[in-house]
């Protein structure tokens, strides 16, 4: 396994850990916090949509998304990685403050810049019964 591939896998797991910490309604999230994992400019492609993002507009998006979230958990099923990117095949559970739980099957592709920050976040989430 190449050193770059291994580093990308470590970075990808760190981003999921960051999500577990900050994608909750009661977490303190700022542009500086977003910049811990995400580059100055990056691309977000959720379920076929395409956005140019930065810490400011991504913070705004995340604040809306996490307003009712009590937490998010990932179960990695498969990991595929190379020197350029990491792909996780996952089961994802989102808990909400009203007690609801949503379950998804997800594929997440992350590509990192030279500073080890997310340059591309491409995900597909499908509801799971």
C-alpha cells in the first residue's frame, strides 16, 4: 500500500470523525472549524448536484442541515482508495432531536488537496428501509 493511499484513508476517517463531532444541533461550528477539514475552495456534489464551496457558504449549509440533528454515525462496509481519492461504501444513521432516525446506504468519494483538506466531497445517499 502506498504511503499517499494510506494517508488519504487516514484523512477520510478523520473527516468522518469531524462530522460525528460537529454535525449535531448543539455543536459549536465556525468557519475556522470548517477549515480544519475543508480547503479554501472545494466542490460538493450531493446526490447529483454540484456546488462550489468555501468555509462560509458551507458553514451556512451545514447549519441548516444540522439544526435538528442529534448525531450521525457511519458504518464503513468497503473502502477503496488510491493516491488521489478514497471511496467509502457505508451504512449511515442520522438521529434527530425529535427522536426520529433515518437510515441510508451511501457512497462517499473524497479527494484531498496538497494540504490534506477536502477538495471534493461527492456523495450519494439512498434511504434504507
